[in-house]
């Protein structure tokens, strides 16, 4: 049993960089892409943390680095008190059952040559989750848990709708009894009518199975619905992090404010009060090495922003819980 006061996952100054090549046959390295650049956060058992930000900000790279599909360049990934940042594949093997990832595209993440039965049975057999006699019952249990009929087990992924495929992908992730579930844009490839069903399923399973959830999305409305904590990512860094209700009620970083202002409101009376904050896209790539990564797009930047990178610091807010912000303009 995990101590409720102990973090199940701690990420400390995580960095994942990729070399950029140019020239004939891409032989000459011309730079480094800092996909994840000093990210730190922690998850307590039962938490739901949402990572939000525009496409290309590093959200998925964070997820893939945590589960070691990508190797970190710096920093620590501490799972249940163990630094797994540089574990060998052999040492990682027992931990792989405890941390599972749901990918964005369910069709790409499922083997098209395997039936649903084989897809679910493979990890169960590989990690000896149950005996062979109990395998059928276990697969029946998983199918029921994600709202699919056991009669569908002999079908192939292409015979399912997008929502059904994602349910199969969720069942596969749950088959090894994980403690930490990472959902990487799990509904972005689905029809809007199906998204709510999958979100409700993930939310219900999290409660029933006592899961800790790291939820990645560019859809702030989805994150607000499913997560109790939110971290806003920009260009590989966390610019704001705290309780979800506090972030949405009192956004403090200029980037967070612009993201939230773009969320459509269902009540027409509120739409007139919600002023859209436009982001300057003319200088989307920053050449600043020392200053704030958001400097070129920020409408309110001051002189210090181009010279010193702001640290993530805890701020107190009126009528909202304290949360951390990386901005020189916020005190």
C-alpha cells in the first residue's frame, strides 16, 4: 500500500533534447531542439494532473520520457521513491505494469493483425497477471469494464468505430493492473459525440481502480472536467501550475490567460463578457537564450523579460488557491 503522503511520481528538472541536423545527408548538427526543458512536478496517489498547451509544446514528449520510450538528457523520474531515469530494461520490467500509456490514435496503437482477444491477452500472459485458466474471465472482466461485449473479442481493430477502438486501448492499458495511467490526448482523434463517453469512462475507472492520472490535452474544457490539478506547458517549460479551479478562475500567466480566453462558452450572455486575448504569432520562434521563452509573443513584456528567465514561484491569490507561475509581471 502506497503511503498517501508520499508522491507516486516526482519529476525533477526533466530535460529531453533532440539534435537538429542540416546539410547534405543531414550530417551536420546545427542546433538542439529543447522539447522538454527543466520540467518539475509531482503526483500524489489519486491525483489527476492535466498537462495543457498548444501542439508542439512538449506534452507528449514528457509522457514518453516518463515511461522511458525516450531517454531523458537530464533530471530525475522518481516513481514510488525509486529514481527510474536510467534503469536498464530489465529493472524497468516490473515497473512497466504499474505505469501505462493510452495513446492518442487508437487505430495506430493497436496491432491490425491481432484480434481484440489477442491484444488483451498478450500483456496478461507476458507479465503473468493471471493463470491461463483465468485468462478468459480476465478478458471478459476487462471488456465489461470498458463497456464492450465479450462477443466482440474475435474482431480486428479495423472492424470497430474510433470510440470502440479507444475502449480496447484503455482495456489493454488496464490489463496489467497499473497504478499510474498516462492518457495522451485520448479523445482528440474521436468524434465530439464520443468524446464525452470516453472521458466519463476514464473518470469512472480512475475512481473504481484507484488510479493516479496524468492527462495530456490541448482542450482546456476537457482538462477542467477531468483533472483536479493543471500544468500549463509552453515551449518545453511549465509556465503555470496549481489546482484546476484556481488556474481557471484566476489565470496569472499571459499565456494561460490567452488559452482560457479562447475556450468557447455555452452561455451567450457570458460570451460578450469573455474578451478574447490574441497571441502574437508573428514571432512564434524565440531566439532568446537567457530571457523568458514567451517574450516574443507576450503583449505585456518589460525589459527584464528579455534578459532573465523567470522562475516558477508560488503566488497568493484573492478568492483562489495559491499556485505557481513563471512570470516577472506576477508577484
